[in-house]
């Protein structure tokens, strides 16, 4: 059984430095709290920087200790999406170059998802092409909204056009909810992984489905973490209620039911959601080919994630698919 972990975060010193500047300036974004905790001068989560910045020996040692074969690396959230368009596009290119270098150095242990700057969709499309054709990366990552916008708007279509044409799956990783719905998440530390991340990504993905994006780009593949950010559990209700939204003219007419797009155009990963019942339900609901294992290194401990996968109450062939087979297929490994 090959263990391919699919939501494994890294950063580069130049981007960490940009976040440190941002942490010093402060601001209203709901992501600012975590940015200051990880990159601020006296942040209490600065220890994560060490794991993020190492895409070499230390990381491989932790993989070896736990029997993990591959990290599919992605630039950590919120990527380059809090920077101005030029800075963002330049840093995405730099991060992709460093990522490709790390993969070239450890080709059997690392694979990578390329970053791009949604702030400039035309330039993003060119970087996606470079990520695939020049750097041979395995897919893309984006951290939900950029400047409080979702990508159901036409101006973002060049990104999806390039991704679909080049067969580059897009991993939509969380960031905190956009400004328009930030209010309630400011209480009780709810803005991050506790609840806000899942609500942000699930809401964003539903706008993509309801907009008709997958009628326009039927071969586009989206991957989301955290056992599908709640969506698998809601599919029946979403299908039922969406008929009323279409009939009332509040949503465009679609060719398929929302759940059919979710099964066709999405795959989910187990990152930070280590619950065997939820795993079994997701496999039964989406099919064994649509569920992929992940750790969420360095934010979640590797040992527990490996234990969760190894002890999963699944048939051996299904377990091998979730542990690594599906990732190898979807992300074009070897
Ligand atoms: C996640 C969790 C991502 C944390 C992060 O990126 C941080 C995640 C900044 O659940 O995917 C965190 O701090 O726990
Ligand atoms: Mn993550």
C-alpha cells in the first residue's frame, strides 16, 4: 500500500518575509489572526514556520519514520492571495520554481501543486501552463476567495480554461471566510480550521456548481480537503432545494443535479478529519475513486494520520485506492 499525502504545506523564505511584513501592518482580513500567530514577531505559532520552510531532509525524515511515501506539496494558505497583484504573481512564480527544484531533488518522495495569482487571471493562466509544461507540476492549489470574490465570475474563467485544457486538478484549500460573512466567525476562535475554513470552501464550491461552471468546463477537476468540507453530508438536501432555486429563477438551469457534478468534478481528501465513520460514509456516497488520503503537514501530526489510514475498516483494495492509488491517478504521479 503506497501512502501519498495530498495536502502537505510548504513555504519559501521570501513569502514568509512578506507575511511577516503583513503581520506588522495588521488589517481587517479574517486571516490576519493566524498570519500574526505564525509570522508575527511574538506569534505563538511561529514553530510552524520550521516545518513549512523545510522541503528537504527534515521532512523526508518524518515521512520515513512514519512510512509515508510521498508528500504532494502545496504553498501554504492563504498562498499569495493577500498580496497585491504584481507581488502575488511574482511570488507564485518563485514558489513554483522552488517547488519544482525540490521535486527534482527528491522525485520519488515529492510531487507538487503549482500556485497562481487569481488577482490577474490572464497571467495566472500563463503560469498554469508553465507549471504543467515547463515545471511538470501535478496540479494547482488556490485558497478559496481572493479579495473577497469567488471564482464563479466570468473574469476568472481563463484560470479554469487553462486548468481543464492541461488536465490540472485545482485543490481549493481553505482560508478564512470573506469579509461579507466574517462577523459571526470573529467570536470563539471560529474563523479558522475550527469552522470558518469549511464554511468558506463549501460555500465557494456551491457557487461554482450553481453558476453552471461545470457545464462550461465539464472535465475540470476540483479537489477539496477535510472530508469534503461538509458537502457530502448535505448532498440530498442540496439536490432537493436546488430544484426550487432553479424553478424560482434564482439560480441558472443546469444540465445535472448538484450531486452529479460533485461526484463527476470533485474529489475529497481526509486532511484533518480523522473519523472512520465519516470516511466510510464519504466512500459510500462519492465512490471509492473520489476519496484521497492527506495529513495536512505540518499543521496536523503525521503519526495519527497514518494510523487513521492503516486502521481504516475498509477492504484492502479500497484502502490502497484511498491511501495513494487515487492520488497517483488524479495528480498524474509517475
Ligand atoms: C489548516 C490548518 C491550514 C491550519 C492552515 O494553513 C493552518 C487546514 C495556514 O486545516 O488546512 C491550522 O493552523 O491549524
Ligand atoms: Mn491544510
